[in-house]
């Protein structure tokens, strides 16, 4: 009997031992997995290149989105401001992937970049898929422009548009009651034809904005206005054609643009690149911000025109 | 249980008889030397641990394992304890309905010891998990085998306890499961009917 008891105890001890081995085994596997997953990343420090991204249509939009986060041109200007104040930023690369946008928003960014240049911070533009019209306006402010061969750029010009729904209104027998203080108050009204006086007034605005566009490009590119006007008829062009027309300085990639920024700022080849911070919180609320901010009420822009002069490439 | 009793290894008899002779287990439990009631809870305690370890070994290991092996062990043990308590009570009720004498304390002890085969699933399935040789299949296979072994132990113990034949003891053991199953099935059907009726009022 004593022997059987000892054998039973041995079996129980074996069971406990297996459990302990299993615990140790699982713990080792977890630690092994952790060591594979966690990599020690040293934060970038020292003098380097700051990155600013101009994505999508450029608009000032609201001062801040529904979640209190800055959006549109305002956030870009704030980012540029922050980089200008940062002592470790010796050069800036502006990654542009935009068909342009509103005149005021584009000019705000342009002026901010010019201020950076005055502070002797070299600014390099890197064009993505599209950097046309207002997108090019922003690039023109930079010291150096790098575009891909296939980048769509150019489209130098100003545009304002509104649909003419008069015939549609007539068809359905819809009439608008308009009470206005002056004859131009409903200048881009969609329910009637535009008068020649209104057209002339808007054309004057367009011409004025166009003149400013050409002047600013000439100033930014260090070219004569007459040279710019030759190609500033709204035409779009590829990166390689833009190089021939001296609208850009070189064809290349984003990495080339970063290398050029380092070269202009006399930085080492491996100097750090400071991307825009993307905390998970900002990512989530940024997405919501853009989603909420881009929502328009159906038909709101149709009946009540939004007065927009745009440096924009119409795709 | 004092140290002398512990060193005599008389407590090991319960585990030994659980595996080799369930009828002798009941007779040994009845002797109350030592009292097997509290000792028997060692089995569900380690059965909970074994279950957690097996599922962790079969699943994806993460740092959550440390919570499972600490707080989780306590929770799983409590759940097992309640499960045993409820099912044993039902078996005892079923026995009393069959005209037998109720004996819940000894039945709980036997139920606890009858779970001993479940502890062998871990060492049996472990080589297949380490070797990554259809571990899930062998886990299910050994679990089923141990479950049948568990039923054999408890049914023989009940048979010995009430001095009844194996078949009747099996029915007593099975009755709560059948009744509970029927009740759950009817509850489920009624729940579906009620939910469908509730939803249809909005349509």
C-alpha cells in the first residue's frame, strides 16, 4: 500500500511539474514575442529637416474643425510656424499633392514660406501626383522645386464658376424671391443668367488675382513676369515639361528633395527628418475632423453660391 | 490534517482510488480518515489551472496570460466550484426523487475527485502541442476520453454510495443534465419567439 501511495504522490508531482513547465514555456514564448515586437527606437535629435504636407484642395475652411483641431491651410501655416521656431530645423521640405485651392488660403501659405526663406531656412518643394495651380503657387515660394517625371503641374490661372440653372428652374416653374441691397449682391446666382456687368466685375477680380499669381511666381522663381505669362494660360504639364519651362528645378523623388534640403542647409546626409507628429489620438480625430469638415448640406452650394476664386486645376 | 497524517500519505488514497477503483474511493471517503471534503477541492483547483494552460498553449500567447494565470485562475476555480455545487445538488435531488437518501457533502467530494482525469489532458496533449502535430484534435480527443473517465468514476461512486446498480446510478447522474438541457432548449425557443415578436412590433 505504501508503494502505491508513493506512486500516486509521484504522479501528482509529475502533473504539477508539467503545469510548471507549461507556465515557463508560455512565459518564454511571450518574452520571445515581445523582444521581436519591441524595437528600441532612439528619438531623432539634432539639426535636421522638417516635413510639411500639403494634401488635397487647399482651403482655409473653418478656423478649427468640429473637434477643435486646426484644418486646411491654417494647420499648414501653424506647422510652418512651429518649424520656424524650432532651433533644430535647418531646412524644410514641403510635400505637395494638391490641385490647388482658394486664393486666400494659397496666398497665406505662400507668404509663410517666403518668411521662412527670409529667415535663411531653405525650403524645398517636393511634388507628388498633382501640384497644379494653387499647388504650384505654394511650390513657387520655395527655394528649390523637385517634381516627379509624371507629376501634373502648371495650370497657372484663376477660376470662378457657378452653375446656371435658369432653364431648369423655368422647366419646373420655380421662381426665386430675391431682396437685395445692391445690384451685385447675388452676383453668382444660379437661377438666372449672369449680366455683362457682373461678368466684367468678376473678370476684373480674376485678372487681379491672376496678376498676383504671376507676380508671385516670378518673385519666387526669380524669373521675369513675361516669361511666366507665356505659359500661364492654364495649361497643365508633366514634371519633365515643367523642367523645360523652368517651372521646376529638377526631377526626382521625395528623397531627392530631402537630400537637396540637407545640401542647401549644409546638413549631414544622415541628419534626422522630422515628420509631422501623428499620435493615434490626432489620427482618429483628424480623420473625423476631415470627415465632418468636408460635409456639405445637399444642394446648399447650388442655391446659395459660395463665392470662391480659386487657383485650381479642374480635374 | 496534522503533519503526521500528511507524512503517512493516507490522503493519497483518495487520488489513487479515483483512478483505479471508484467504488473503493467512496468507501475510503466514508471512513473520514482524513476528512476528504476539503482535500477534494485540490482537484478542481488544478483542473482550472490545467484548462487555462491548455487553452493558452493552443491559442496565441500574449502578456494577458499573466492575468489569466493569476486572477483568471481564481475566477475559473470559482466558476468550477459553483458549477460542481449546482450540478451535485441537482444529482442529489435526482437521487432523492428516486427514493434514495440525500448525501450532498460526500457527493461533492466524489464529484471533485471524479474530475481527476481532466488533469491528465495537459501532459497527454502537451507533446502534440510542442510538436505542433494536430494539437487541437488531440486536445479534443483526450478531453473526451477524460470526460468519459470522469463519468465512469462518478457513476460508480454513486452506485457504491446508494448501493444501486450501475445503470440506475447513471440515470441519476444524467437526469439533471437532461432536465437542464430541456429547460435551456425551451427557454431558448421562448426567447427567440419573444424577440421575434418584439422586433415585429416595430415593422
